[in-house]
């Protein structure tokens, strides 16, 4: 943005006014810092490095079989998964569940709870999926405070 501002400060102001979602390819409304993303074109370039020398028909056949193999591997892996979450997210959820067992819960209403963690208090609203620690709304994965409130209500986070 500093380079754009050097060229014309009005362009920077214009881009901020119209919003990131109109021009930024990496804009996300949620925090996805622990989700790794990749550029599929770069991945395909590395894998097809030697196949690029083939004639077009053989290149397309190579690409078709490559994608077919990848999809089959992903399907087999998915069929062997028996949780709603992937391994990394399931581990994070298990860690949060362990932390939630030492928390105390006070109920205000059906949806609003106060969770006590030593001297700290966290306010949870299950109806709008918010926790005052902000982890729940940023990661979209129940934080220990939310899990404590759900356990207090005899509810499952799934």
C-alpha cells in the first residue's frame, strides 16, 4: 500500500473505501492463521515439471490420471475418518476439552454463561456463537470456555 500511495494517494483511499473483499485475493472475514493454503497452480507446476515436454494429448492424459489418483487418495482418507473434524482440528478440540474441565460455569440465561478461570471471567453467548476471549469467533472452533458451558448444559459441541 505504501508503493500505491507513492504513486497516487487517492488510489489508496479509494481501495480502503470500497473494501478489501472487492480487490484483495487474500481477504478473509475469519482468522485462518492456522490453516495452510496453497497455490494449486504452483503445486501442479512442480508435479508436471517433466510431463510438460509431452505432446498435448499425452500431457492431458497425464494430468487426468494425476488428478484421478489424488482424488482417490483423498476419498480413501476421508472414508477412514470418523470425526467431523480433521486430525489437526480434532487435536485442538481435544486440548480445549481438557482445559475446559478445570473451569467453573455460572448460567445467566439459556444462552449466556459466565465461565470462571481462576480470577478471569469470560462471557459466552451460545446463541450468536461468541466468547469474550474471541478465540471461538476467530477460529470457529469451540474454545475451552464454550466447551465448559456446553458440558454444563449436557450438550455436545458437534
